[in-house]
């Protein structure tokens, strides 16, 4: 299959509301009240959703490849970050998550050790985890 190009776009609508487009899908980013109208998840929440979705999707792929009778995968994530930094109130620290805790409940006939090995393989093949662990170059360009 090779290289795949993924294209998404976003447009500022009202206040903090952002309309997103990818393929034939439309999504919304927003901020909770009082800043926004709470019409959609924040960018930080979408980031964590991406990890959840990737672990579940790759988990399903790995289970099918290994003929594991997977009944389900549930993922819960908690991210911690310095909101003072992202709001410009301090220059100490960083804007991104400083800690991301991921709890994965794997419903399959595997031992605890087999579930750990399964999750390790899933994580190694998850593009979102890979982008977090090995940062991709981001090239910003102002449209002329």
C-alpha cells in the first residue's frame, strides 16, 4: 500500500468554534463555556481521542492477524499539562502534555503477560504513539 497522504482542514467560525473537514466528514472543535459554546471537543481532547482511536484500531488489526478472539478494547486516557504556559502566563515548562496515562482494558482470552505483550506490539505500530515518541517535522507556511 505504501505512503498515504492524509489531508484535513479547519476554518475559524464563531468565537472559538472551528469547523473541520476531512474526506466527506465534518467535525467541530470548540472550547467549553465561558470561552466557547461547547459545541465540540477542544484540540487537546481530540489529541487524546486520536491516541484512543489508534490503540483500538491497531489492536483490532493485531488481534485479527494473530487470530486472537478479541471481544473488546476499552481505553481511558488522562493527560496533564501546564495551562499557564499555553495561556502565556509563564515561560517555564512547555505547552504540551507533560504526562499521558493510558489504561487499556483488553477483553480477550489472554494471560496478563500476553495482554502486556499484545499492548506493546499495538503501541509500537500505532502512528499516533510513534508521532509522540518520534516527533515529526512540522513545516509552517503562511499562504501567499
